[in-house]
C-alpha cells in the first residue's frame, strides 16, 4: 500500500530538495533558479511551517514553499511577493493569506497524488493558522496556443468554465481553487506569455 508523508523541511533536507528540483525542472531550465542552500536556510528560519517536503513510500517525491502576506488590489510579480525567493522581506506573520511560491514533483511520482497531498496540507495549514485564504500565481502554459485569439482574462474564464484544458490551471481548479485575475509580467515564462493567474482557496472556518 502506497503512503505519502509530508513534513516541514530543514536545511538538512537540502540534497533531497535539490534532487526534486533537478528532476522537476531539468535543462534547459536555468540551474540558477533552483533553490540554493541560502534559500532553504531562509525559508526554514523565516516560516518553517511553510516549507514542505513530501515522501512517497519513503522516497523524496515533492516539495512546496509558501509565506504569509496580505494582498492588496492590483497586480504583483513573483519576485515582489517572494522576496526573490528568500521570503524574509515579504513574510508577514500578521497577514491573512498563505501565498504559495513553489510546488514541484519528481516526474516518476507525478500522477500519484503527491501534488494534491501538498495542496491539501497547505489548506490544513491555512485552517490551523486561522488565515483567510490560500493563494498562488498559477502558470498558464496552454495560453501560447490561444494568445492570438483570447486575452489572458478570456483564456482564464474559458479554462474555469471547462471549455479549454490547461495543464497547470485546470489542475489547480480541480484542487478546489478559484481563478481570480490574470497577473501580467508575473515571471519570465514564454509558454504563458509571462502571465500567471491568481488562484485562491478561501478558508471555510473564516469565510462563512
């Protein structure tokens, strides 16, 4: 029987985290964008509950990183909300929102419920901390096929309605998240035309 175990990661997990990143984001993905030891050290020191590593039958299979913030109206980039990946300058323990800045799963463990388990763990963290919601900037890699016909907002609506399937956004919606708005210039991403979609899950204990 298969088992998925998730716990907070520490700097001692760096080799396993790097393995996950290398396999989840192989070349031509730039190596300098993988988490460094300094990133992991900052995550564990700043918000240890937000850094999660998942093991599938004892093997490192996936990871996720988040911080707490309060979002205001308007747009933002990944660098702005994530403090360029270090989270020290943007994590606010008094905020109302858990913001996910990273999720990755090794290819051999995809389709086995690892990513879903990480999202469920994030929801439990939101409820445990009494936060209002969980949000993330979601890639829309399928947009490259529709960019000449649809605006990012129209594409988001078509995916949300189930008329277009997007590899990432459709998965996020299946996790119970809702598409809120497009985020222009979120991160350099040719497939998504540098857009992301802000997705959120509201805590039913707070938003009744």
